[in-house]
């Protein structure tokens, strides 16, 4: 099993904690960013295999952030996350290159499924 570098972008600490506890347990490297400046800094400083980005955050629109992320790292596999039913935003995110969208709350098996589909790695 390959150890992945995973970027998690969410303004709620509990989501970052969830990834640290679950994916970190399997030896994956987790970087958490809570806003656009931290996300852009992380992308400049590190190579990531996959990113998980919240679609709705207090200070930033996830789809707008996706545009900026894809402008910097067009090949990065990005999975959007949302606790809301945002079909229009999901469609726009898909058009911008998001590989999937996880509905919150999700479980470890959901993460494993989208990682396998997005980058072909079992985690």
C-alpha cells in the first residue's frame, strides 16, 4: 500500500481531525488547510496525491477555491465534500475537474472508494 499525501480543505476542525485519525492511522500524510491562503501555501510547499475540499465554508466558496487550485495544480485529483444538497454546485465542480463529491457525514469506506476511483490506489 502506497502512503499518500492528502490535502484536506475544510473550515471545520472536526473534518481535519477525522482525516488525521482515520487516514493517518493507515500511514498517510495529512495536511489540513482551513482557508484559501493556507490552501494555496500548502499547494506551493507540498506535492499531494489527492485533495478533499469542502464545498461550503464560512469565508470561501469551495467551487471558487477549486478554480484556484486547478489553476495551480491542474492534475491534482480533487474530491469535493458537502453536508448540503447542492446539485448545481456539484455539477459546476465536476465541470471544473472535481473527480467526485462526498456527502457529509461520510465514513472511511467512502474515502477509500473515491481514492480508488480517483487515483487507482487502495488505502
